[in-house]
C-alpha cells in the first residue's frame, strides 16, 4: 500500500507551479502544427490554380503565423478565463478563421458569414461541453 500514499503538499505545489511557468512541448507544437496547416490551406486557396510564387508563400506564412499566435495566446490565457468565456473565445476564433478561408474562394459574404457562424457555434458548444465536464 506504499504506492497509494499521498505526496507532500509542498512538492505537489512546486510541480504545478513549474508547469504553469514552463509549458510543455505540446503547448508549442499544437499551435505551430495548426498554423502550418492553416497557412498551407490559405496559400493553396489564394493561389487559385496558378503557379506558386513568392507572394503565395509569404501569404501562407503570414496567415499561419497569425493563426498560430492567436491559438497559442488562447491556450496560455484560456485557463484563467471562465469556462463560458473560454469556449466562446475558441468558437469565435475558429468561426472567424473558417469564414475567412471560405471567403478566399470568392464565395459571397453572406455564405462565408453563415459558414463561419455555424462553425463558431459548433466549436463553442463542443468546447463548453469539454470545459464543463473536465472542470477542476
């Protein structure tokens, strides 16, 4: 039964304090990977079946960097937000991102807005459910 013994509070508190100031590798890898995918997707849509040029590559890098930066910021400050605001922030962010990608396809503004709203509401509801069920 020695394996079930509780640890000292000081050591447990130090461990959580260290992880709060030093995020793990996945805290950087997930936003970077998502930003890379988003940037490639945006550059591919912007290219519109023409040749790849420096403008398309720069556009993809810029879109990916902005997406990754916002996603990283949401991940860092999200734990300090209330669950409703946190879920709404992720819903709004991904709704705007998907609506913008859809607008690059020369679709109407109304259609891009509807698709962005649908994605944003869906992501917001799923995020709220996840934060509500995994509450500390």
